[in-house]
C-alpha cells in the first residue's frame, strides 16, 4: 500500500476513534445528567440479613400513585451493581410516568440459590409495604433485568406468591406477585446444560457447584428449582423476553423454551429476537429497548390498567 493510502486509512481510523469517544462521552454525560435530575433515595434496607440487601428508589413526580418497575441488575449472580438503571427506565421516571426500584441482592460468594431469588421476592414485598410512602400503585408493579437479572425477573414473575398473612413480619404479609416482566437475555431452563454447552461458570456456581462440573452430576432438584420455567402456570402475568440469536453465553433456547411453555398454558408471552445479537442484548441499550418500552406502556400505563 502506498504512503498516501496508508495516511488516509490512519486518518479514517483516528476519526472513527474520536467519534466513538465523543459518542461514549455524550452517553455518559446524558446518564449523569438524568441521574442528577431524578429524585433518588439510595441504599434503603429491605432486609437485615446482609449488607447487600439494599435498594434505590427513583421516584416519579406525580399527583397520583404511579406504576413501578423493579429493576434487577445482571453480573452472573456474582457481580454488578444496583447503582445505575437503564436509560429506557430512567426516561419513564423523568416523564413522571412510573417509578423505578433498583435492587441489590446477595451474590453467590455470600450465599447460593435460592438466596438471590428470595432477596428479590422480598424486595417486591418491601415495595408494597412502602407504597403509600413512595406514591406507588401496588396493582401496577413490573419487574425487569438483563442476564442474571433477567433470570431473577422471570423467576419473580413466575413463582407462586410468597405472602404469609399470618407472619409477625409485616413485610412478609404482602404479595410478591407482579403485573408483568421483561427479561433481557435471561437464562430460564437449567435442563439445557445437559444438551447445550454452557461454558460460563456462573450457571454452576449459582447452585453451589464448581465450574466445569458435568451436567449429569448436578442435583435434579436444584436444576428444577433454579429454573423459572419450572414455575409456569396459567395465572402468570404477561412476559416479554428479548434475546439475541447469536448469544453464546445464554443460548436462545432458554427464551424459546419458556416462550413455548407460556403459550401452551395460555399466558401472554412475547419473544423479541434480535438478529445477530449476542449477550450484549442483556444491557437493554439502543433500539433493543424500543419494544419493551411499548410493552410496559401497554401493561402498566394503558387506561384499562389504571381503573
């Protein structure tokens, strides 16, 4: 290649890098500005067993009780943070349409399954317990998350109500049921580990096994209990799953299997497949959140839901 063409290529690469840097800087600035403009109450304890059991409340400004989306972050059940929420949820808060509760939970280096799901179910009950304080409509609660957070969101939505009306703990008397769920690239069916290669260690760590443990050595009861698909029943709320068809961390069969089972029992289910999408879909960025935004509007903000 002659020197002039090399310079052109170099200049083009430099321009692309500069543009990408500016785009990223703009995105960070936008989110930072959004956070500054939102009414956020941070680090509220929803239980007292561990320091991780905290949540942040992003309150919509409204004269009437608003719906709320409960956000559960991803990170392989071993990492991540509640400290930021996706832009599509922040937009709802900024517009005064719904509040968002971002939940932290115990990681697998502290406790294995079912600690994570128990924390998230408790968080839903805690939101109901504080609904009057936060101006939240308890009949219009949804849950969403990506990757591990997608798994926990589906689990919360499909699990039976854990309310105990006779409990001495007032929080436990509340329902853990939600009105809808959106899972971004969330695993749903651990039986797939015996049929499809799942190399990520988190699947096994979640249920107390060492990475690389053969699938046929995993406890059948744990595989059943950790899988949201195990809890499907005809009274479940509408579920949306967003999944890339090139996801090699959470194979799309997870979403397909749950979608088929939900439809088989008559539950409203929508599977949004992102062509060429990998596990980055779990971040709910860009256009990935367009259909989920509409779905949440339909399930929580439509006039029928407000009656």
